[in-house]
C-alpha cells in the first residue's frame, strides 16, 4: 500500500489548444498560445486518466504573462481599462493574505508589500491599491492555500515562481527565515502544484541573489 501511494497521484497537465495574435496588455501586439490545464490521474508521473479541467489561460509568447481567456477580446482603443496579468493579481493577494494572517495589517506592512511588489512584478503599486486588495481579501474570506489552488489553472511556471518569490520575500522580511516560514513555503508550493525539487531551486536562487 505504501508503495502504491508513492507512485500514484494526480497532477495538472498543461497543453496548448490554440494559437494566434492578440493585444498583450503588458507588451502590445504579440503572438499568443491558449492553454488548458487538466488534472490527470498519473502512475509513475505518467498522466493516464484525464480528470477535471483546472482552467484555461492565454500566454503571451513575447513576455510570458498569462491572462484569463477574455483578454483575447481586449481592444486597447475601445477599453482604456488596465488588464492585470494573473501573476500580478496573485502576488498582491498572496502578500496581503500573508500579512493578514495575524488579523491586522499596519502601515509598515503596506509599505513592505509595495516594495516587494515593485521588486518582483517590476511595476509600482499605489498605497490605495494595496488597501483595496486588503478589503477584497477580507471580503473573499479564503485562506492563502485555498486561494493559490484556485490559480493553478491560470498560471504558467513563471507566474507561479514569481508568486513564490514574493511570498518568500514577505516571509523573510523580518530577517527571520526559520522552520515555520520554511513550512509555509512548502505549503504554498503544494497549493500551486510546484514540485518540491522546483521549489527548492527557486528558493535557492532567491537566497543566492
Ligand atoms: Zn506580452
């Protein structure tokens, strides 16, 4: 039975369903690939039986950002709204939920969230946007791992790694990275379905930087 458990499992498999040209909100007119993530029952890491659909996303072939499929209808001339890449939304919510874990967020933590967001996402974020996100996270009510599991179908590996990077920087921001923080990173990696080998390599690359 123990051996059976080691070699069987389920995991998300990502495959391309369509290609074309779209207007990437980050970098303009570019080729894209539309991808689907489906959960498979696997044996010895080989996907055998297709299970539920986890999600669908559009990936920009130029910058690698991923978006919900309705980004294909995005027309910059018609809509002046800013479309956020899924990893940007994920980074924001992850940091907010980590800081909310003790029930409160103070100005110092908001400043820290803004600093780390700029470092990881390469974009500025206003203080009011952080407070809006805090309000949304409270209203949503989901815990961090539950929230991250819901992103598995809309993120590629790069998006997941950027979220892990931001979470690591928040966890280590008090200068302390001990067992509880390590345990949390493992939990987040599992929720995002990142392999433990990949997680170790991502965390290793941040620690070296
Ligand atoms: Zn792009």
